């Protein structure tokens, strides 16, 4: 537990569109760093990120690592993470009221090698 943190989906619902895009970019960057460090999360979704804002800005954590594996992240692992997040977005926001095309483009950057 991280006091004062909410999952990424709840955070995105609560902020204005420019902040949503920035946070999606941060979540993608965090995931790329995790992959670059040799951690693959097999069940990544918008609720497996925690966000907490404080005086220094927003901090992001990845949670639910019980099935994560230590391995060099392959291109297919990175692409699978993008697909899982897209599926999560469709389920949580079927009408794209929160996750705009700009947010989705930011999340697709997970597939890029960092």
C-alpha cells in the first residue's frame, strides 16, 4: 500500500486531458524502464499502476508483480504489454471519454525499446 495513491485509471478520470496524456507518457516510460531492467509483467492493466501526487509532482509505481518474471523483455513482451493496456482501456473506457487517441498513442510507446 502506498498512502494517498490511486490506480492509474482513477487518476486519469480525475484530471484534465493534458494531464492525462502526460501521465500516460509517464506510465509508458515506467513500463519501458521495467522492461529494460529485465522485468516482464504478464498482467499489466490500467489498474496495476499506482499514482500519487505530492509537492514534487506525480509518482508512478507498477504493482501486482506476483506473476512477473525476470527475463530480458523481447519485442513480443513489449507488444503484449501494449495489447493488454489497450484491452484494459476498452473495458474501462469503451466510449473513449477519458483515454483519448493521444493517451492511447502515449501508451503504445511501451512497444519502443528504451
